[in-house]
C-alpha cells in the first residue's frame, strides 16, 4: 500500500448514473474517475464486485470469483454489434436515484441472452474477440468451470437453491459433471461469455483509473453464500452434513447494529480441510481478487481469529459461541504464495480483542476507524482522531452499513450533536457531512475515505444498507449532473489543506 497520505470516495458502481436502471462500467464510470482526478482524490473504494444472489447484497453472491453481470455496459454490447439499439428502448427504469432489481435483472438477462446468441452464431465474425474469449476460458478455468456449470444447473432447476436440487445434481460425481458439461454446453457458454465481457470491461476501467493516479480498493466478505458455486463444488471445505446442509452458520453476536446480533446464515469453513490442502482455495481467492484490484479490504477480519458459530436453524444470532480460527496459518500461507506486504485492509470493527489486533498487526494490515462511532457518547473513545496513535489505518466518516453522516447526525441526542459540532467546528448543520470529511482528512490516518453520499451531503434516504433489514437495500444511485466542478474544487482544496493532494 502507498505510504503517502491519500483520500478517496466509497461508491459502488451500481450507484453510478445510467439510462439503463442501474450503474454500470460504461461512460459514467469513466466520468467518475475523471471527477476523482479533478477533486484531488486518489482512492476509489467499492463493494464486492461479485454476482449477487438473493437480496441483491454484494456480500451474498453466487460465487466468490465471478463478476456482477448487471454491471456490464449495454452500450459496450451495442458497440460490439452484439445487440441492436432497439432492445434498449423499453428499459423499465423506476427512477434515476434507485434501482428496481426485480425489473432490471430479467430485462438485462434477456438482453444478455440476445447478445450471446449473436456471439455464438456462425455468422458473427470478430476474430480478436473470439480469441480473447477462448484465452479467458483457459486462464480462468480453475473457478469459471464450476461457476458456469453451477449457474446452468441453477437455471435448469428454475433458480432454486442447490440444496433443493435432485441428489445427482446436488451431490454430483465428476462423471456426472462431465455429462452435464456435454449436454449443457450452450448454457455453460452463456455464463462464461458474461464473465468474459465483465472482466474485459472492468480491467479496462481499472487501467484507466490507474493511469489517472486512482487506485481501486475492493472488498470481499470473509464468508461465502450457502447458495454458491463455491460451496456446491467444494462441500468438503465447509461445515456441512452428508446431504450438504450446514451444521453451523455465521453471524455476529448482539452489537452496535442489532440487539439480537446478526444471523448471516453463511456456512462456516471446515478449517481442518483447508489446512490439509495448504489453504489452496483461499490463496486462489486472494490472488484472483488482487489481479483485478489494487488494494483489498476483507470484511469481518476478526473472524480469522475467532468466529461466531450459530447452530443451523436458530432464528437469531444470540445462541452462538466463539470458535478459534487458524488466522496466522492462513495468512502465512497466503503470504508465502503471493509475497510479503499484502495490500490488505482489515475491517476490524465490532467486538475486537487483543488477539484480533495481534493477528492484524502481525501481517501489517491497517485497520479501520469510523468517525460516526466516535460520537455515540460524550466520553472519550478510540475512534476520536486525537486518540489515533498509528497512521497505518484508514479513517472513514461512515461505511456502506452506516447511515449517511447527515442522517446519522439528525438521530443523535442533543449532547452528542453538540460534541460533533464542537469537535468538527461545525457552525451550520447543513454542512455537517463536509465538516466530518474535513475531520477525517485532518487525522493522522494514512488513508481517509468517505461515502459519496457524504460528499453530496445527502440524508438518510440515500443510505446504502441497513444491517438486519432484508429488503430495500443496495439500491441508491446518484443523479447525473451532481458532480460539479465546484464540488471537485472544494474536495481538492480540503485535501490539499490536509496534505493529501
């Protein structure tokens, strides 16, 4: 990681403006990079880029490796002559500031099928694209083969979770997998094609960002979704019974966000099996992520020291227990394979023990400081910037799980509001978001990052995610035209003032 003082913006690409109902990797993404450059920002943090499943959460995906097809630019498909402009005319856009996943997913999926049918047709002649596709399939086969087969089987089973499939699909032998690859080659090719297009677009965008002095900070959850190619194809690596059902699931105990804890429901790792294989799956996962990102934030880092294990079937996360994890052995194996000084940020929020801090520090992973947590009481706290003792950390105004700064401030009690205003020297609450951004920029933290909603000064209606609430999340977008030259100049001036430009 860069040792300079840098700053940047947290924004998932789905939140970009687009005429097609959801942000994508097209023109608006490049315009956002241009805005970052004009605003003197050198970091763009995103959420996981993976193919989302039920609930549309980037933290619950069909694969820990596959990219999100919804981010594919339809304008790019048109440039490749894989679709005609006429198919874009009936986009079911519900509004420029929110995503209607229920409408957008089937609409884009139909367009993708049209594009693939043309790509696979004998009369489509684009030899460079065809050669690049074949090369991609070969280079990414270590995850792509299982993912594409999994998705094809999922379609054949009407989208049902793999736990509901017939036994021969749910617990397939290698011979049966080979049979499926023969009989479902077109359907498998469709998902390989989507991944090829996605990663081609993403790597071009990343290259553009890097050339303009912007590094991409990615994100991965520690756990994977139960209904995923990862679990289906590697059942021995998870705590499952003989039929594939989980024995214990992941979550966190009661905390800042929820009085009953958070029941995530992800299957837990069978760490003994991972150790026996030299942590090969994890090494592949981290290598894959760092091939398309500059820096990687790992969500729920404390789970590598000890994780909250909840019996399968519990309705809340209360009745769980802490179980030790082989974090030292895991990261040593990753370091041995990929090199020292891994560009990893550890999300060390929540119940953090001395053992978790020791694990993070052993591998020199910077942790996180969230300023909203500093003002929930009137007393002293470790999240107050004057309490920071080590610059090797990342200071945030808030994260995707927090309310916007303005929304958060409006819910504080008067004593805490007074503390915020006095600490940030805020004289007008309308500008509290920028005052907290200034506080983050002025801290000793090496990196300072703030959500786009705070840059724009938006309230709670622009919140990205409310933990523990199943519906209505991940849908916020900003409108075209809000990234003004005046806003860029203000951010640049603030960053220059605090030595981050």
